[in-house]
C-alpha cells in the first residue's frame, strides 16, 4: 500500500509540473502566430515603386487658377478650378488640350453652388450640392461640341429627411449612393429619384460619442467617395484618418466588402450660438487626402504626417483592388495635392504647385 501511495503522489507532482509547462508553451505559440496590428496603412503595402514625372505641364499653364480636385474617365479630364464664375474646366485626357469651362455659379437652369463635388462616369459629370439638395448632370460630348448651354442635361432634387451628405454618386437607373450621416448613426445610404431609401449601412465611428451632436458628427465624417464604371463597387475614405471602406451594391442593398479602420480621426467638436465646428487637434494627421478609381483599382493619396506640421499634400500613392486588398504603392518625386488615374491604369494625373505657387497638372506613367 505504501508503494501505491508513493506512486500516486509522484503522478500528481508530474501533472502539476506539466500543466505550467503546457501553459507557457501555448502562450509562446500564440505570441508567435498572433498578427500584430499595423501602426500605419503604409505597413500593409510592399516597398513603394519610385515614379518620376513624365510630363511636367500637361495642360496650358494659363488655364488654371486654384485646383481643388481632379476626375478622369475615357478621353475626359475634369479639373475642379473655380475661375470666371465657373467651377470646372474640361481638358482632353490624351493631349491635354483645353476644351471649355462649365458649371456656372448661380441659381438658374444648369447653374450650381460654389464648391459642388462631382463624379465622372459614362460620359457624364454629375455634381451635387447638399445645401440645395440638387443633383446636376453635364454631358461631356455636348461640352466638346461647344454647346452654349454649358452641357447641362438634367437636374434632380432629393430629400432624405434629416440625412446629410458629404459625397454622392449616381449609380444609374435613378439610383444614388450617398456618404455622410443618416439618423446620427449610419454612414452610407442608397436611395432613388423618388427619395425612397433602399438601404443604409455602416455605423459612423463616433455614433456613441456623446461629445458630438448631429451637426458636429456630420462634420467629423467628411471624406472622399469613388466608384467603378459599372456603379456596383464603391470606396469611401474619411478625412484625417486611416479609415477606408470598400462596398458593393447588389439588388438594392449595400454590402460592406471590407473595412480597414486603423486610426479614427481626431476632432474637437464645438457648438455655440447655432454655430457648429469640428476642429482638428495637434495630434491629427492627414491620412487619406484624395481618392480616384478605375475598373480594376482604387488609388489613394495618403500621408502619415501631422496636420500642424505639413501641408495637405503627399508623395505616397496607395493602390487597392476593389476587395480592399493592398496591391502596390508608388512614391512620387514631388508632393501632389490631388490625383486621377486614366481608365487603362497606365497614367496618373496629379495636381502640383510650383515654386512660384502656380498650379499645374503633371503626368506619371504607371506601366
């Protein structure tokens, strides 16, 4: 009996000593296999490919005033450039030839508010103004033929209740995709020309933060929105953040394909006397600056630099596929303010400012 007791005691000691050993081993294995969350979006991409400018001044130098955006589709290159009471200038994307200015500021037929953003697709440039709730379309072929009415073809007024939009894309067949804020909760909305809401999706990052009210929450969720030519895939990135969403529209529903949210924006919300603001902080960084897209890829001008330490420009261009997978990155030889890729993914148009603070459009070869 004493031998049996002694044997059981030794077995118990072996079990007690074995358990800590297994725990340590599992902890080491888990530590080796757990993925470390990247601190920057740039860490998701391979070593950047260095690019040198192939055409320094692609469009006539005296045709630009203050560039605020670019859009390219087919043979059309649209530059957001408010000058002489008109919002945009159309160039030929193959030759850089100046064609015409359009988007007259005003309240008459075919006229728009200053600072309206648009989406260029299928030969139409569709702009929207959330203040007036108007969507206005211009036909590029008509503009090329020298139409006196400025290429204006149709206008649609929308009303989605208390929803506020910072970007809007026309998907065709009377369907619109908006990015902004709905019910102080959702970031994306799908609705039609009859103002019927088909779907809403994705909570805004600060939906539960009580320091933001309806207005400051909207101001803190501004960003850029692009879509592919089919109108079935979209991507949206928030200003002053490393947050970008890839989405699809299927049978009247919004589907979140992938969400890369590594670092939320940093804002200081303020409201006083009916005036609302969302100010950046000393720790805020630029993040996603400008998006553009083709049928294959989403291009993003991105910067990790802090807002207080640099201008709103970057020499880093990130490339994703429409499933949100990092593909490649480019390093430009000079900082750019806006980007637009041609539909063959062979050229990248960028807006630059020279030493004398004059704007110009340059071209980089991607292949």
